[in-house]
C-alpha cells in the first residue's frame, strides 16, 4: 500500500470514529471515550488534513459543527445567530500564537479569559423583555430544539428583564452542580435505573426530555457567556454586555479576567486550572475571547468557529497510588462488580480512593493485582478510572486476581454468564439484591404500584416489614402498626398505598413477570412470552421441562431461555411464586386471541402517544393480527408506529429508512385484510 493510500485509510477511520463519538456526545448524551481522547483524535485529523489538503472532504468533522437537532422535545427552531463551536488548543504555544496574531492586527485588543463550563449550550430569546424561547444548539448553524418549557424550570433562567428591549438574545451553558448530580444518581440507583455517566450527560438529557417536572427536580443551573443579538441598545464590548446582563438579573460567568498580553492570558488560564477542582461544577477548559465587538466583527468566523475566540483544554490529571484491595458488591440482578480500593489521592480537587474495575475481563486486560502501583485519573474530570499498572513497581509475591465463584454477600454460588464478562449470584433472594429488586418490582415498568416509591420501600425494608416482593402483599396485615408509626404516612396515606397494592394483584401477568427481575426479561420480552403461554405457570412448566418452547418464541435466545430455566427451577424462586400465588396475584394469562393475519411475520415498535390507543392496546391490536411487538428499533424492524411526542425511536427509524405508520395507517393495514384486499 502506498503512503497516500495509508493516509486515506487513516483519514477515513479517524472521520468515522469522530462522527460516532460526536453523535454519542451531542445526540445520545454519552460517550465511550474521554473528552481528552476525543480531542486527540480530532488533533490527529487536523494534522493529517493540514499535511494533505487535497484529501480534505466537505463533510469532514473539521468542517462541520457537532450535533444534530433531535425530536424528543418537539419543535425545531431556526437559529437567528449561529451557535458555533470553538477551536480547541492544547498548549501554551498555541495560546500565545492566537493572542499575538490578534495583537498584530489590533494592538489595543483586550482579551477575556473565563471558565469553559461543561454542559449543554442554550440560547435564550427575550422579546420586549420577556423570555419568549429557549433553543438548544442542535446543528449549530440551521436549527435547534425548542426547550422553553424545560428552561423555565431552571432557577438561573430569568423570565423577565428589567429593561424591555424589543429583542435580546444571549447564549449560555446549562450544567449541573456536582451535589445535584450526586442526588440524581443516588435516586437512579435506588430505582434500579442506570446512573448517568457525568453531570454533562445528565444535564443534556434532562433539558431535552418531555417532562418539565423532571427538569425542576434535577436542579439544573445556567451561566450566560455571550450576547448573541440586541435590538434597541448597542454594546461595544463583552464586559459592557456582561454588566447589563447582571443588572437584569442574568447569571453570567463571574470568574473571568481582562488581559492585554499573552503572558497575562496564560497566567489566567493556569489560575483557572489550579482552582477548577474546587469549583462546585465541572469545567472542561478555559475560553479566551476578544473583548471588543467591533474587532470581533472584523475578525469574522470560519465555517465552524469564530476567529476571535479559542478554547484551551486542560490535560487529564493522573496520579500514582497503591491498590490495597478489590471489594465486591452485588446489584439488583445479582451482578457482582469489583471495585479498586487504593491509597487516597487528590484528583481535580477531590479526594479519590475507589474506582470501578467493571468485570473480570477488565481486570485481566490491565493485569491488575492487589499491591500493584496503579495510575489513576478521572474520566471527563469526574469518574475515577484505573488507567494502567506500573509493572516495574509490582511486588514479587503478587498473584493474578480472580473474582471468586461465591457471592460475597449471601455465600451462594456465583457463575460467569456465557458470552459475557459478568459474574452473577444465583440466589434470587440474596439480601444485597432485595432493595433494588423491590424497587424494580413496584416501578411503573413492572407492577406499577402507585405511592410505593423509593422512600417508602426503603423505610419498610429497614423496619423489617418487607424482606422480599411477596411481603408487599402482606402489608395489609400490619395496617394499624403502620398508621401508628407514621412510617409511610398517616391513615389516609397508608390506606391509599394498601389499596394500590391490592389493585396491582389484577395486573396482567407480563407485569409480574417483568417485576420478577429475571435477567434479560424486560417489558417487551415478558409480553412476548405471555402471548405465547397461557400463564406464568405454563411458562414455568415449559422453562423446566421443554426449554425449546422458549426458544421458539420470537427474539428469545439461548441465554434468556437458560435464565428462565434457572429461575423457575430454583427452590427459593418456586417458594416465592407460591407465596405470590397464595396472596392472589394474577398468574393467569389473558392471551390476545388472533383474529387475523394481516400483520403476520411483521415486527413493530410503538412510540409516542397515539390518538385513541394506549401502547398496551396498540400492542394487543398488532398481536391479534399476527404481528410481533418489539421494544427497540433495529434493522430488522418492519414498521414503527409513531404518535405525538415520538422521540429517539422515530429518528432511528428514519435513519434506517424504516416505514413510519400513524394509528390510522396501522388500522388501514388491518382493514385491507378485512376487505379482502
């Protein structure tokens, strides 16, 4: 392969990776790699394109602004002023070159150096002094998403200005303080939900979801960092605009310095770097921008970034420490997670002494052993990670670490699942799993027991009223005690909760099956199984005596069938089911009778709010006519049935060119069979 072909291959791979990780960051609010690793990929791409300009493509990530407009929050709004990204630099030399280049053209130029908040960019539009619209960055050039309802829930967003200018637009960053983030993730874990990776992801996901009450609960914050447009009053500089905004009650970035020379700019950047760990929120760099608006106008912008501003990205901080132990914890599904415990080190202003080791494969890939000297860093300046083992400092008597095949909590047998890296405790009533298992059972996606939230469940567990899910249905026997103690409220509250528990006994059996917490059995899988079998009892019989019947159910694989067999063959699980049956919980299936075959062999995914059908009713309608309902969109999906407020599933279906049906189109497909077409 020639040199130019090697470069083309590397460019293609770099662009593919950068687009993938950029989409994760901007659109999916998550990322497989750290910000620093992403920046290094982008830097390598820029260097190659500089060396081989003839290989630059129009759609290269170096020529486009990251992100796309989503549909979770509804209306797409055109940008009045483009929300461009900034050019990133990583060295003092690049900062000095930027400043000196500006000074060569404008000797009197002033520079603002301020924190680069790690959050989600948002534009606020005020009309006649009143907040009219809040818009996300979206694609940065053409349009963003209208998130006004959610923005109004943020305390830092001013609803009305003191000076009623005809039009006033500012741009800022929505973020989450570390304390608020910790509270949200604590709640996620209590509910058995996946915790957010970092505050930035949580803030972005919160601002772009549909329920503004969630935005209020999660306590988002916002700093404004730029004036986008002003009608009715002119401003000559960034600092003048800041002064006006502050007089209006708008929260601007307070920690900034005005500088005149490159030396001062670099000192300010270093100063921010020193105190970044002590801030109550996360920053991912420092921004340097020209103060004068007239100079900004003359300097202009490129297709992607302004020429009057630049962002310095701090290198990740790493520390050496000694691994003293590996602790094991057990989650709701019995998954055993190893955690490194090491001598405390200071990282990004916080004391760190623990980091997840994920699973046995991760441990093996690092060859990490107790007693090793390890290199620790914070992924995205937030999540502690073990980067490497310094093997030259390894003790002579060290031994490879293997997660034992015994549950660290209950002592039951633990096994590594086939084709995975996960070790799981095989005891379904393991004490470590109980709280999270209970929270999953009462959740909206399972038994949906109203009023029995995290606080109530945890209180009942700690007071030893509940030891497993069957105990929930015995709480009525303790009514007087519960009222007297006030543990979950007074008489009215207790009676409401007991009534909700009693009502849940009549739930369709797929809800009970979902709530049992069997690995791999969510709502969609439970519904498919209950459509195939007449009851949970029939499913138990099939799982124990003829697992091939499980495999015959669409989308049921060997691992899922094995998990069902293991669960229904377990003595403790059988005892639990007997108690649930005795309590009157519904086990009997209400299988949807097939009345036609218009949808036979076709798979459907349902999203959004339909005009006349609930999702359960729509699912039953599809199933009755031979169709298969799935929980997520994939290349194998035949149709997406979409209603109002359809979110990511709609976008994914559009990206995969999957046909989109509304309720009327779905009914029309069924009617064609009835009409003999």
